[in-house]
C-alpha cells in the first residue's frame, strides 16, 4: 500500500483535531452527564478531570508483506480497503503519542449496577494535558485465508515469554517476530513510552469464533488437536490480560446479515449462544460487543434488548463523529476505522 509518511501524518492530524462534536439532542436520554455534575478538578493521584471527547479507533490484522498479500487476486482489493500495512501502523503510533493521546481502559468510562443492570457514566481523570484513546482490534482469529498471504498466523510466546507473532515469511519459513501485528508492536511501543498508557491499558481484542481465536482452531471441537489448542490459547489469553488487553465479542459468525441489519432474532440468539459456548469460556466474562460490520442495532430493537439480556452493555459501532451515548441499560460508542480505504480513497472523512 503506497502511502507516504506525510500523507499518514496529515490524515492523523486532521482526524485528531477537527472531529464534529455530538449535538445536545444526541444526549437527551443520557442518564448522567459528568459535564453538569460538580466534581473535583483533580484527584488524589494528581490527575485532572477530563471533560472532552473520547477517541476510539480500530484496526484489522496488519499486512506484513504487502507484495505477497496484494498478489492474491481474489482478496487483494479487500486487503487494500480494510487493512493497513505494518509499516503504516508503526508510523501512526508516534503521531498519536506526539499529540498527547493516552491509551485508556474502556471500563474507566462506565459502571454497571449488579442488581439493576443500570449503566452510569464514570468521571474520567487523566494526567494533565492528555486525551483518552481506545484502540480495538477486529477479527483477530487469523483465518486460514490469511495464512501464507502476508499476515501473521497466530499469537504465540516469544523466547522472552512475551506475546509475539508467528508468521510464514516470503521464503516459506516459519518465524516468531515482534512486529507481525498490532499486539506486539503496541506492547513494545508502550514499553518504550510508558506514559502513552494510563495504568497499563493497551486495547480491546474483538473475537469471532467460527474459525477459532488468535490463530488456534478452538472451533474444531472434535479435532484431535482441540485440547492442545485450548490449553495453548488459554496461556496466551492469560498473558494478554495481564499486560493490559481486554476482550470483546465480535459475534460468532460475522454473518453478512449483520451488515444489512436483517439478521433474525432467532439467528442472533444462536450466534450469541455459540460465542458463549466456544469463546467466552476461554477469554472470560466481558460486557463489550464490537458490532460485526458496525451493527449494534437501535436501542428500541428487540435484538438489542436480547443482547443486553445476554450481558452486553458496551456496544461499539463504526462512525467518524465521536458519537457516544449513555442509555439506562447500555452504551453506544462509535469507532473510527483507520484503514486503507480511509487513507487512500476517502481521507476527507477524517477531516470531520
């Protein structure tokens, strides 16, 4: 993907500085508004009350070997549109850092009453001058279609016991690297710049289940390798959690009916049940749903009500307007997609 350093820098600056604010009408149903609540300007740790926008961006798996990926005629267009290369991502992180962004845990934004299920906004205190940034990763299952096509094939432990990436090189050799996807790259960047992360937060890993998770085929329950894969991925998950990563559902199937909004309630229930059976036991409890194709359903939709009853409270969609809305029993938060399409075809959207 041929994108100059200057272009990436300009796009990131435009995105960071000129996004449209949510209108007053958008928050009329909000159950608590920190902006109108009398709160101390500084907490005991010396952090200051943050009153601005919350920034949330997301990525898919990174293209490590562009020539190899784009040589796949059947999938190259999708790779160009919905992914970015490793080099492009590595150039973005310093720009976020220089513009005073700081990674935060999404759970700092809300709390849920265990009895009533009511959701309330939490006051956010950050180091002076910092702006909150959430990074989420979609479809981090390393589907077979990506293997040997210029992408990493799974998350594994490196020789130092940290999470790295296993990848098939252009020479067909299997290697464990620290720059094969967002997770190790971001881990290493935070290690060099600890003040880029608030209390060690990294990001959200949103998983489907129909092709396993993190490169391990945990969907093949009858496979002779099933227990081996489960045991291996459980160790990887434990390490990820201990180093600031959270997990979310991205649906089980990522069915195309999500994109059009026509998925029937019965099918959604089955999809959710499969995720709960195969993925939740591995990643642990989560109330975060990252909508497939950005689909999170309207608040009065029976399908949204079902997902809330299934334990989801934070619904992350897709949008460039920094929309975030607190409802009595859930939250909707849009995420900006920074991908090949945004960078090369529709960069003006990042000017909002």
